[in-house]
């Protein structure tokens, strides 16, 4: 017993080995299978294995590829893309084989999840499997039926994208949005939780730091407290998309000036800085854990190596009918991604999306 306690203590206090948590919700969903699977995934990543005899510990789900806002850097705003909705059957087909290993399902990706009328059903299904659930939303649309379903099934966290409590600052980045409508929907959620005597879902704000919202941090925290929220954190901006698809933009003064108009590049909440005549990411990594531990399911029902992938050609699924989770997870495309992360020497012949990712150190 003493040895087990020492091992547990070592794992909990080692920042690299500690199992990640979100406001204490993941520790409520621990099981022996999930814990063992998590550390196996860590081990296989360190060993650089291409074939993974383990499952991811979490997954991003895109319930719908459509959004009611037009944020300037989102690919859904930049690209002309048809509206797609994830079917509940495909969602179950991917989730069922790995449910006993998953700590968390994150309903987000690119679209606005609340636009899918089956979102409540999807969250409830994951909760039946004893998986932690997170929904990320701009909360400009919050139908009564879905709101009640999320409270009744005890969705763990709703992350609300709100950068400022002032409409004139809020709408500069979240174009077509209405912050007063967001406040009304937050109040609706707060009242529903009180009516159903539930502490779930926990409410958290995530904000993008821009030149217009840089002085609104205190007001935003006060609004969060008023709505019985659990904190505010600043999310990285989506400039990754520009930098990964259009590498030549890095070298143009015009692009740098446009970015500086929107983002305070010297702020700690912004992931980028101006270096010479280029804009570069402050922190990069030699490896990436997502293709080993955290894939994403797009609204088209295609499995991707991570949530940064937008285009179908970058999916890890082969052409043809969609299969179960394990087929693409250890398929040729997934192995090519892990091969690239293991050794950059083979990059020229692989053509994987990681070659364009700003997070990966070349």
C-alpha cells in the first residue's frame, strides 16, 4: 500500500505526468481503464510509435460546420464552405469503441455546436458513458429545449466565447454578435440551474485578447461572477489559420500591420510576436500530443488527427465509406503524421497537415 501511495503521489505532483483537469470535472470521471490508457498513450508518444494499441484520452466533436457569427480569422468566415451537420449515428459509431477510455468529449471544433438540434442528445449520450463533456459556444443562440437538456443531463462545462461586456468592443471581433443576447442566455442558464437545483453545467468565459478588449478584463470578470461563472481565461487567437495556409503572408509588412490593428502582440495573452518583418508564434514544439491522444471528428463524419484540420484532404480517413474509429486511427495517413512528428527528414514525401502548422518547430 505504501508503494502505491508513493506512485500516486509521484504521478499527481509531476506536472508532465499529471492527468489534465478542467475545474475538477475530469477527476470525477476517472476509472482504472482510463488512467492506464492515458499513461500508455503518453509512453507511446515518447517512444514515437506509429501504430497505437491504445485509445485517445479525449476527442473533439464538431456537431455542425456552420456558425451564426463571422469572426474575421475563422476559416468558416474566410472560406466558402457548405453547411454540414454531424449525424447522431456517425457520432455513436466513433464514440462507442473508445468510450470506456475517454476522459472527455469537447463539443466545439469550427462550427457553433448549439445550431445542431441534436446537441443535447449527443451530450446526454456521452454522460451515459460517464464521460466528461464540454460545450464551447458564442451563446448568441440558445434554444430553450437544448438549454434544458444540457442542465438535465449535467453537462460538465459550457465555455462561453465573450471578449467584452460592451457591444461596441464585442462586435469588433465577433461580428454579427450581440453581447446583450449573450447576457440574456447566460441568465436563462443561471435560472434553469436554480430551477432544477443543479450546479451543472459550470459556466466559464473564454475571451480573445484584442486591441478593443484589452481594458475590459475586470468588467468581464465581474460579469462572470454575476452569472455564477467559474472563471475567465484568454484563448489563443485563430491567427494560426492565416499563418498555416498562407506562409508567404508572414513576410509582408501589409499583413503584419493588419494583424497589429487587431491584436496587441506584446500582450502575454497573445501567442504571437513581431520578429523583424514577420509575425511568429512565441512558443513552438518539436512534437505534438494530439495525433496520439486527442483526435477530432468533423461535422462531415471524418476523423482528423487534431482540431486544427479544416480541409477534407487533411483527414486521416481514407477515401471511401466511413469506418469505425480504429481503422483511421491506425491507418496510413495517421501513421504518416506520427512519422513526420518523429523525424522531419521524411517530410518531403509525406505532405501531412503538420508541415503547415505554426505550432510545430521545423
